[in-house]
């Protein structure tokens, strides 16, 4: 039997799997055929699913809806009121559920408050999307993205801090990094 918490004001539909030590707070709704990993946290007023897969250690702040077509890997952070879309050209009078686009958030990335993630993109490992940004194309691992539409303005490390490269090399308390062909490569992981 799983050891997780669901606030009494929230609803969890049938055929949902929730990992140990996950917390689902006030006024949230988890729809059918959804899988949520261990050690996750969902703030107030979140909607997840149907048919969504969420990894371990994911933190979802208040007022976030995670729709069918979105896949979230481990240790992802979703800021308050950030938005996912799932259809490129929605119309209220045309059903387009068969046109849902896949959106993938890779391990350790963070999405700031009120950002919008347009469907069909992949956000790379440990990338950071600034608050209020609109992401409409794939994001490289470790990229720092801001603006409307979002543009890359730098690189962040596993720590989430901006990296300053000297001779194409940088490091933080988690790893050493090198820029090779306009992408960040992790050279050596250090122990925490």
C-alpha cells in the first residue's frame, strides 16, 4: 500500500498510481490513467491528466494544469500558474483530441511562474525557463531562456545558477561543464 497524502478537498480518479511520500494539496484533481512518482508535491488547485506520466521528486506549484500529451521526468520544478498547451490551433467548435502534441520536460529542468510552454516542445535537462516566458521551440539542456518568445541568454548548471565560462569551461558544486559545438557537456559529476 502506497504512503502518500491527498487533501480531503482533492479528487483522485480511478486507475491512478501515486508514489510514496507524494503530497497533493487543496482543490486538486488527478484524472484517470495517470502515474505520479515518489516524493512529488502538488500545490493548491492543480489538475493532472488524463494519461500523464510524472517522474519522482517533481514539484508543482499552485494553479498548474498538466494535460494529456505532457510527460515530466524526475526532479522537474513547475512554478505557480505556469501553462501547458496541447493543441497548436485550438477551436472551441472543432474537437482536436487526436491532435494533442507531445511535450517533454527532461530531468531537473525548471519552469518559472506564469511561463507558457507551447505543445510539441522538449525542454532539456536542467534548463531554466524564466518567469513569464513563452517557449515555442525545443530548449537545449542547461539553457537559460527568457522572454516572449523565449530566447537563450546563457547557461545554468545543475544548481540552477548562471554559469560563467572561461575558455569554454565552468563548474558548480554539482559538476564540471564544457561548451562543445554550442551545447553544454557535463565533464565530471562531483559528490554532494
